């Protein structure tokens, strides 16, 4: 079983990634996969909070993320925040977009999740919880022009 970082370790790591992302217009040296920045409004605090997340684009050009939190036993705070208020901001490359977070369920959730995992990742071995899959409506896929610009 892989150790799950503490909340403080997540915070420290995330702060460095966010700073590098913004300084380099969306380019980062870590993690080694494409990321975006997701800003949510705190469900309890009302404070805006930003986290870096890996993302994928589905066959319908929708940008989506998975709430894995490295296999922690509980969903990440940002997931609870967007459940309370689905209006989010997404930074992708040098651009920022207002978006609506839509939590998928059933076959649609399962189909997209299978595009990122075959069910054997170390994160999945860390927990019994089902990782939520969230589509970020209003965010154009990288390389796609946004029609209302």
C-alpha cells in the first residue's frame, strides 16, 4: 500500500505547482502529465481555493478531472466545495474560464474513469471509495477554439 500524503504535504506541494504553473503560463516540470488549476468556493468558509489537477479530454471534447486525492480515505476538499457550489474557475495554459462542475454517475462516470485507470492503480489500492469523475462544462479542450471569445 502506497502512503497517502498528509494534508500539509498536499498543501505544500500544490503551492509550488500553482506558482510554477502561473509563472510559466501553464507549463510545469511536475507532475509529468497535463494539469489545470481548479478554483472552488469553500463550502463552509466561502474562501476561494485553488488546486492543481491532472485532467483528460473525452471523446466529446469535454475536459474532466478525477477526485482521487492519491487514494486518501476521504474525497478531497475541492470535491466537497464544488458539490456545494458547482460554479468554478479553471485555468488551462495561459487562459482562465468560468465553468460549471458536473459530477458524473453510473455508466458515464464508469466509462470516463476507465479512460484513466484500468482499476489497478496504487491510488485504488489505498482505499475502498469510488473516485468521482467531474466534467468541467464551459472549458474548451486544449487546441479547441472557444466559440464565445
